[in-house]
């Protein structure tokens, strides 16, 4: 009869950390994806999708030209597009970051 330890060992032998590819520790939960907290954090820092990044938007959308404060919510801002439309609300730091990334992308 198979023991619990043997069952856990066989299950974790075939699973690898999504960041480094190393084997997951024996004590890892069944749904674990990373071998340690540092690798989990590093994986999330290096993901390609970023908030308001150019990769998430349609290329045919008008470029952002400025930052305007939201009329209803103080401390929140929207990015203004060349066609006059506005983005979703973001804080000032995110708005500046997005505007800078779009300006950088527009340079030849």
C-alpha cells in the first residue's frame, strides 16, 4: 500500500517551478507554482503585461496627449487621447508612467 509521503513525493517530482524550472519542495501545496516566495515575486515583476502598457491596447486607438484630473474623484486622473476621449481613472503616478511610455513609443 502506498503511503501518504510516497504519494506526495511522486506528485512533486514531476512539477517544476515556473520561474527557475527547479523541482518544487516536498512540502509545497498541490497548487504551488513556485519553489520559493522570491521566485514568485520575481516572476510577477517580470511579466510582460503591465498596467496601461502599449501591448494591451489596440494600435488603431488615438495616442495619449495629456493628463487631466477627474471631475468627480479628487486625486484621480485620466489620460486624454488625441481624439478627445479619456482613459479609465488612474492615480497620478500611473498616468505619468503611461504617458511617458506612449511618448517613448511614438519616437522614431
